[in-house]
């Protein structure tokens, strides 16, 4: 059989340039749409608030040459970050956001896992229909869906009317403007983000492993905990990240369903930026929130990469 001729140096060089250009596309995208805005926000967070336009100083003035750069650099400080750790409002906002996001993620996981498991075990002919039913809420605006929950959870809403009609309760439940309403809104809104990665993991599960366990005398519940759950952990982790991260910075749901008593960092950031017009402090809040969310993910990805490298 004839052997293919060796590639010429020009072909090899051209292939390397093509691969480099292909790899560079996502990095350029990341630089333009993430890193550049992040450094702008970081710079504003190191500035001081002033009543001017823009409402912070120092502003980089390249007209003064190198002296302008030096003055701009000397005017930056970490005072805004010190304020975040000294003011109880910001500390409470971060802690409350982490608590609500954690509980919401666990509740979403508890509801989504049985749903995803049932979808993965359903006949293949109806799986696309079930998958479409999960995705269907995305066809409606999040704001409209949250407003619908206001009509459901109000003291005069559909839920109370139904419970009063059935005789389960004798006076309306006050769910609106509480953390319970926030949990309901977050779980409902982000449930598809948990179901989809779980379904992806469970749908790929090799059923012969369960059959082998059954042949060896393992009861179904033990096979589930020792085979199904460990093999679905990648979907669990992906779903938890997809729910926890946006839930931490959620603004619409706590603002509409939680009322003024619900304290979350998204509402605090909105108030500082639009009501108080304190751009440096609001930028510091955003930077710290990003670090709180990104650093654990980076650590987890590093651990996963080391484990995969060790297995290889």
C-alpha cells in the first residue's frame, strides 16, 4: 500500500498558524468582553467618589504625558474595599446572598434530580418532548414569569384562593415579601439549568452496570447510591455551578418577590450604583463578588485537571 507523502515544512507551518488562529478566537473574545470591562471596573473601584462627570477620580489624562499617568496612579487606593469589610451592610449582603444561593441550589438539586432521572429512564420516543417541556419556560421573559409569581403568592393570589377553597387554611398565607418567596422564585427560574446537565449525565449512564449489580445481588437502592449517583456527579457539579453563580448576584427576583426586607448583594449593588451614584463602591462590590465566585471555580477546575492528569 502506498504511503502518503510527508508534509512539507510550508504545510506544517500553515497548519500551526491555522490552529493558533483558531485557538486565539476565544481568547480575543474573552479579552474584549470580559477582561477589558473587568479592568475598567477594577480601576473605578480604586478611585474616589466625586460630584462630577464621571463621578469618580482620578481620571487618566494622557494630555499631561507621563506626569498625568503618575498622578493617576498615585490617586488610586483600596479605601473602597476597606469600607466593604467595615460596613455591616455590605458584609450582611454578601453573607445573605451566599446563604440564599446555597439553600436555593440545594432545593433546586433536590427537585431536579428526580426529574432528570425520570427523563433519562423514560422511553426514548418521549424524551425529546420532556426535554422541550423543561426548556419551554425560556421562551417567556424572566420578568414576566416573576410577575406571574406575584399573582400566585399574593395574599389574594391563586395559591391562597385555592387553599382557602379546599379548606386547608382558614386565613391567607403571607408568602410575598419574604425569603420563602425568593427561594420559590429562584428555584423555579433556575430549575432548567440544573435539570439539563443532570439529564445529560444520567442519559449517558451505562445500564449494563446496573444489570451487573443486580445480578450480583445488589438491591436497587444500593445500586443507585453506589453507581448512579457517583457517575452523575459531573452533572451535579455543573448544575450547582449554573444555579449558584447567578443566584448569588440575582436582583430581579429578590427585588420583586422579597421586598425591602430581603438583603442580597445584587440589590445593594443596584442601590449604590443608581440611587447613591457611588460608582467606586459599587465597582468594588462587583469585583469582590466576582472574586468570591470565580476563585472557588478556578480551584475546583485545577483539582479536576490534576485528577485527570493523574489518571492519564
